[in-house]
């Protein structure tokens, strides 16, 4: 096939995208890439694929495709903006800000870029405030949960429930993870108390959900977790195996 065929596929993909057929557009762009497009055309196709993945809410792939476009053309402002959108959805706000600052430097009068940068800045400030308050919450909850004097108390039960809820939020899960949370959860599992073991497992699932770097950190302790919880998981029919990839399957 010729370069013109690749151009035709790109145009076809654009029309499909306009019609809301993002899967079809993605297929057309992929086929065009396979035809040996020039580096400049490859950058366009990759950023177009990123736009499709954003619409399909596959933000990891959107970030990856936008990065490929940027590798071909570091000044591709559309690719930079799309990567910032993907990074924002993935919660990687610090990285999103860097891309948006680059966008603003390339097109300083672009109001969309300026507004996006302000919004991200506000989110980062809010996250800092939240993390500051979360620090104290996490420390207090573990103190209650690991205090033998609180055994069986309503206070301890509430703390375990709050820990699970906190782990479902990315900022809370990150704080638990960075506050020696894996070892502290192991301590909760070692208590042998059913409620605490359930809370520890559900918190572990929250920490690992959709976050590969935390999964890697927890995996280093996964053998101990396996020994502690496997009989417990089977006894109470917990859905932990499907929710926590690889950790409890060794």
C-alpha cells in the first residue's frame, strides 16, 4: 500500500471519531500506522489514538499513545495536552502540570491551556490539604487498631471501617502505603480477630487497586500475607483473589 492509503485511513479515522465511533477510529489509525508513515505522520496518528483512548476512558493507553507522539515531536502541543488529560485522570497531577506548563509556553494565549493549568493547580492544593489531614487520621486509626486495650470495642470496629473507606481513595491509599501500612496490616492479620483480618484484607485491596507501583511494594511482603490469610480467605469466601492481582496467589 502507498502513503496515500495511510492518509486515506487517517481521514477515515477522523470521520469515524467525529461520528463518535472511537473504536472504529482507533482501528483506522492503527492500520495507517502499519503502512510505514513518516515520523511526523506517526506523531499525528499516535496523538489521534490517544484522543480515542481518552474518549474510551482508557487513560493508561491514552498516556502511552500521547507519549509516543511526543517522542516523535516534542513540540506537539495537542499530544502534550492529551497526555496531561490522561495523567490528570490517573491522579498523576504533578506530571500533568508539567505538560500543561509546556503547552502554555508553546501557546501562551490559549485560554483552554491556561484554564486547565489553573484547575490542576487547585486540585494539587486541595490534595496537599487533604493529605495533611489524612496523615493524622491514618496514624490515629492504626494506634486504635493495634492497642490491645481496645480489643472488641466499638471504637476499634469504627476505626477498622474507616481504614477500609480511606483505602478506597487514592490519597488515602497512598498515605496508608507510605506510613508503613503493609507491615501494620500484617500486624492486624496476626491478631487472629476476624473483624480486623477482614478490614486488613479489604484495606490491602484498596491500596493495590489500579496502582501498579503500590502492588509492587506490597508484593515484596506477599509471601507472608499468603501464609497468614489463605485459610482465612477460603473460610470466609472473600473475593480478594480477583481484586488483588498476584498478591495472594503464590
